[in-house]
């Protein structure tokens, strides 16, 4: 290498070293805590080299934060300080923290405040006995219990642990979390709260307690400003002696509207009614509920239960809460051990225990089939008391595979004793076909009668006696002379193949 080349090499080496040194110096540069003012300053060698003691009206500045106190120790070597009395941290005039003791670490921009700690911003007021504040992340957190009061609404929140991001206004809380406002109280284990939108997100077992309702879930959110919410995972709503549950619940507290989706169940604890389906809704203001999709209503009675299926179910309670009605629409089918039926639509008044069936109704009571344009059944304590059959009323009971007892009239009223039909009062164009028997049980013949009115008495599910009113006409055909084709009243239809014989049959519509 000649002299010229050597000179160039030295210059390049010097520039490279200088460049690397400047990068290293920049990387090592740290903003120092700046003392703004103090009434007096003392050096305290017992606390280490460079330790200063400051007394009276002390103020420091570090980046975008100004810290005030009565007295402090400033440690230049570690770029930290300990402050006492009337602590006040002001960050950008947007976040203010007050307390009794401050430990501040400049390298990490981390403040630890002790005593009666209060943190203020435009959204809320936080109080605690200890608070850590990360000025890099603008994050405040506590682990010894704290309370937060929203400055723009009436939300108050307490928890054992809490994290508050002052930029995004997001809060995270854990362990015995309680959120209270005038409408309700939330108790949960884990909660995230957006103070800008006033929306609470919760995970884990959560209780939401209102003035007239109670909600439980293990996942969901609640908009405390709009009073709307969605709940998931074992969620249910209790309101007005009703329990609404499902995989997912939606609730609008202002309108009193709630809905449930999938694995839905509504339970009325007063009426002992349970309704299951795929979708349900409930309006508290109109006291109206709807259920649809794989619908099953179960009415629990003292010794038995009635099971009902339909496309849609509607429940209405009047303003006095004394009159409750259930309406079932389309392809209605129900089963009880001693009573079953089907129709297009049904109404059930729980106040008077009256069931009304409409549009091609069929009712089976033991071995009897009842049809008409409408059928009403009056019950009491789970037992049938009376049956009202209107327009083309037809009662059929089977003697054997070929013989059927039949009663026809414009209208009928049936009376029951211990759930057994024991009397029928018929009126208007009444006709009867019934098989008379000898004492030994053999058939005597077929009685055919006509009368404007008649009363039929039954015993052990068979006709025992008939009382005819207003000039009846009667013909007895000996059993050996009975012609099969002439042994049926006009309009006869034996529909036993449609009868539900067990609970699962109500889901099959033929």
C-alpha cells in the first residue's frame, strides 16, 4: 500500500468509527428527569452519589409529564425519584393522578403511587390504595382493589384488579368485579369496559341484576348507555316469574324486549309450563312471548303432564297479570295419558283452564273420538270437567273392529267424572247408532234413534242409558240383520291412525 492509499484508508476508518460512536451515543441517550423548582435543595451522600433532597413546592418534568410534591429525593444515577406529600402527576393536561407517595423510574417511565390515590381524566375518576402508571403505554393498573366512577354517566365499578388504557379508554377488570348504575348491577369475575361507548364485555360467571329482572351468563356484552345486551354460554333471563334461556340471548332493557336463539326454553314457574324451541322472544311491556322451531310445550300437572307441539306458540298476559292466554298455530298436536288431540289452531286460557280447538279439531278421550267445527275443554286441577262441542258434533267409540257406537248433533256438552265421560247432552238434529247388549255381553242389535234433544249416560266407557226429548224416533235392528254398510251415520270417519299414543307422536303430522 503506497502513502496515498494509506492516507485514504485512515480517513475512511476514522469516519466509520465516528459514525458507529454517534449511533451508540444516540442509542444510549435517555431523557433525564428535570427539576423545575423547589424551595430548598440538599445533597444526601448516605443515599448514594448524586442523590438530592428537595423540600417545599417541588416540581419535576419528564417528557410529557409534570410531577408535583411536598418533598422528594432525586437520584441522578438511576434517573429516578421518591416523592412525598400532595403528589400530583399531570400528563398533557388530560390525565391527573393524586396520592401520598410516589416512586418514579425514569428509565421505564413507570410511576408507583401509594396512599389515597385518585386518577382523573375526562371520562372517569379512579380511586385506589395503590396505583402503577406506565407513561409509555399510558396504562394505569392496580391489584389491591379500586373503584371507578364514570364522569359522564352514573356507572360505578369496583374490582380487586384493574387496568385502564387512557388513550383508548379501555378498562380490564378481574376478581370480584361489580358494575352499578341506576338501572342494574353487574357482578362478574372478568370484565372489559369501553368508557367511550359505555359497553361492558364479560367472561366467566356473570350476574346482571335489574329492578324487575335477573340475567345470568358466562360470556357477553352490555351497552350501559343504550341498555342493550347480548349474552351467551348458559345464559338465561328471569322476569315476571318467567325464565328465558338459550344458546344466545339478546335483551333491550328500555323496550323490555328479549329474544333467545337455539336450545330455547321458557319456564313459567306460576303456571308450571315449560316451552322449548329454536327461537323465542318476550316483550315485557306487552307481556307477550313467541316460540317457534321444534316447539314443545309441557304443562306439568299433579300426576301427569300434557305435551303439545305446533309451528308457533304465543303467550299473552294481561295488564293485571291475572289473565294468561296461550295460542298455538298450525299443525297443533297434543298428548296426555288420558287425553290427546289435534287441530289447526288452539287457545288455552290459564285463568279459567279452558282449551279451545279450531279448524278440523279431533279429540280422543280414552276410547272415544270427538270431532266438530270447534271443541272446548274445561279443566280443573289437571282433570277434565266439561267439554263443549259445537257445529256438526260427532262422538264415536269402538266396540270391536266392525262395530262403532255413534252420537251426532248440532251441539253437545259432555260432563266428566274423574276424567271419564259420564254424560252427554246433545241438541239439534240428534242421531245415535249404538249396539245394545244382553246381560251376558252378547250383542242384541243396533239401535238407531233420532230426536231434537237427548241425554246420554255412560258407564264404564259404554252407553248405559239414553233419554230422548221431544218425540224421538227409534228403530232396533236385530244383530243378525244388521248390514255393515248401513251401520254408520252420515259423515262417519274413524281417524284413530292420527291419534297420538305417546309423547313423540305429536311431532309427526299426517
